[in-house]
């Protein structure tokens, strides 16, 4: 959607709303700062996956997400 919005200004408002809504969901689980970092990481990973001929190993994706979120806190429930 982000790539399409670069070419079609009509999609920019929809893309902005999508980003805001997905960030709000992520913030419920990770807090606002971590959610913003995670959203940027996920958008980048998706873009790279769409444009790449090589598949990113799952372990590297998981490690990038874990590093972005930082150490886990709380009970985990």
C-alpha cells in the first residue's frame, strides 16, 4: 500500500490511516515508542520481502523484532 501511495496521491490518506490504526494496535502490546519502531521495522521488512528475490530467514526476522521490542517485562500473560 505504501508503494502504491507513492504513485497515487489518493491512496495517501488511506495509507496514513492504516499506519495510525496499526500503530495504535501495536502500542497496546508494546507501548507507543516500541510500537513506532516495530511498525517501521515491519513496513521495511515487508517492502524488502516484496522487492527481493531472496527470502529472509525467519530466525533473522524474529531476532530483529526481539531487538526492536527490547527485553520482555511483566508476567507474559
